[in-house]
C-alpha cells in the first residue's frame, strides 16, 4: 500500500497532465474556429493539419506556449485530425 506522501505527488502530476490536455483542447478549438471562419475553399483535414503545424511552430518560436503545451496540442492534433 502506498504511503500518504506518495499520493499528493501522484495527484499533482495527474492534475498537471489534465491541465495540459485542457489547454491543448482549448487551443485546438480556437484554431478550428479561426479556420472555419476564414477558410474560403472549404475545411479539410489537410488544411487543418497545415494550419496547426504553422501555429504550433510559431508558438514554439515566440514562446507563447510552453513546450509541454505544444506537445499536448500536437498529440491532440494527431488524435483528432490524423
């Protein structure tokens, strides 16, 4: 049985992972809304991937998101868009 000192660390780690997933989901939805509003030629998975590739590269370059947040967004991109 794990001792009590291990439980808070595990909970904190799980919370941090959940926060990254929520942040990635929020960013993904914001990017999707932008594409839906601005893309005149129709929305495709290929265009979504191209947009997300560009924006995540800019996030890393400008440091507007942490590496962990960018990685979480890229994981979500692979899951949702392919």
